[in-house]
C-alpha cells in the first residue's frame, strides 16, 4: 500500500510537469501541498491517532503552507481532501490495516513538527512519509518475540502477581507472540489469529496450567492476549465520540467490540470442548513492589515488541510509572471504575513536558504506551468471557469496562486541554516578558 501510494504521487508530479503550460504555478504548488497533507494524514491514522487530532493537525499544516481553502474528512481508514486552489481535485486514499510501530509513530510526529515549522518542502515530506511507512522494524523477529514474552509477564505482574504464575505467563506469551509474528508475515491469517490464540491459551490454561497458577483462569488468560486486546482502540473511539466524531468513533467502537467478540469466541469454544472453566485455590499475591516491577517489564517489553525509537526506554518507563501511580491513587480515592480518569489526565501534560528534553522520544510514543497500560480491553475481555459463560459477575465486569473506557477518554481530553492551555499561557508569559 505504501509503495503504491508513493508511486501514484510520483505519477501525479510527472503529470503536473507535463501539463506545465496549462496549470498555473499556484495550482501546482497547491497540489503538492495537498499531496503532503494526504501523506501526513495516512501516516497519522496508521499510527493510531484519533481522527479529530488528525483533522486539526492537517488544518494547521495547511495554514502554515498558506493553503487556506482545504477541506478535510478523516475516518479511521480513509483520508479525503479537497482544495479549490488545487483545481477542486478530490483526494481519497485508504490507509493500511494494522497499527504502526513506535519508531514509525515517533518519526511521523517529528515530521509533523518540521512541517508545522515549515522546515520541509512538500516533495521532501512526501518522500519521508513513504520512507517511514516502508521502513523495517528496529528489532528482528527473535527480539520481538522476547519483547512479547516480557510484555506478557509485565501485564501479568500488574493484573495478578503471583510467583507461580510468572512462568505460566512466559510460556503462554511465547506461544501467542509466535502467532502474532506469523500473522505479520501472512496477513491473510490476521483475522483468525485472535480466535486461535484465545482458543489455545484457554485450552492450555484449563487443562494444564490453572492448578499451577491458581485463581480464576480468566486472570491468567488475559495477559498473554494483551497484543489482541483493543483497549487503545476502544479508548480512541470514546475520545472521538466525545469530540463529535460520530462516524469515526462508532466505526472504531464496533471494530473494538468485534475484536473482543473474536477473543470471546475462542474462549467459549475452548470451554465448550473442556466442559467448564476450573477454578483453583488462589495463590498468595506478591508484595506492593510487584506492580512497579510489572510496569518496568511492560516498558521493556513494549520497547522491544513495538520497536520503540532509540533512547525511548527510560522515558517510556517514567511515563508508565506516573500513569500507574496516578491510576492507583484514583482507585484508592474514586474506585476502580474511575481510576482510569486520573491515570489518563496526567498522560498528555507529562508526555508533552517530557518531549521537550533532547533525549526524549516524541510525546505520542510515550502516550501510546500509557494507554496500553490502562488496559480497558482486558476488563472488557474478562467481562465478555464471563457473559459467554452465563456469569452475573461478567456483566458487572463488562459494565466496569465500559465505565473505564469512558473515564479514560474523558481523562485524556482533560489532560490534552490542560497541556494546551498551559502551552498558551507559557507563550503569553514569554511575550509579556519580552515586551518589558
């Protein structure tokens, strides 16, 4: 998709050159800017940005490049642009399926920052977008698999930290990670991999591992399936809905629920085959330090599995630790359902503040990791699986998951507003001081 998109842009540029006698210089420049906006929009939605943020960014870039009459419509899988200055041409382009890696996310945000400062020409921006979209991951498949194992153990330490369960998380994380890497190579299998993974993990847990790890099997099943849990998708959907992006938010919400249903079907098929989900005696939980260790492991696993940029590990850990601490404080003061609000409020201000340091990655790299840690998808998966088994507790957990998603979305909106207002106040303060 990326190569095809770039080839089409080259063809357009060649056609514009051939029509140089009939197309004005102003129109040619407008078309080049429109092509740049198209590429930036595709790159942003492929790296998991909310459609309202994409539209706002494209309008700002268009203003910087003095293309004031551009019209933008952004959906989770499409970008549509039109400009009368560019001859009224309508651009409609579809994005690739699947989220981008963290190194791509960071590179896209860096490019957007350069575009907002008008430090890059439209043609150079188009070439850079094509390079980012086709770039190879920083880590190979073996390191990515290791990252998935560490990520699974880290989430397990956050959700259900027992000594007996650690090696269970590692074994299951390795199996699911191998399926994820296989699906990356054979994209035709991507729609069936969540079902296969949930079925295999549930079967292995109920037949072999639950009596070792203890407690309810669903607590053991959720961490290995973390790469399939649509927590980030559901959170972005809620953000879009609260920003009046009805079509984008509703379609993304349906997609996230469909992902949960696929996982639930895998669990239901395995439990139907076995006959029931056995429950073992709970094992003693590790101390309060286990959560912080889990956060550190999540940071390492996330860096390796999602191919984070160089030097990002320390900053990802700091942002995750702050988010985890804020969420724990929210759970203590407001309850589990609203804890995500407190955790999400601190994400945008901290990541924007940290991004000003020279060694820090772009803010979006850290914020994506934070929203993964908030794991509303894990709650939704456990709730839907409980409903599939006819449990009343599953309905309660599912309701809690829905409240968590909304609270995280509202917290993110409040945090973004606070960080933007703080930025405006800082700029006004600097202007006031400069006038003295």
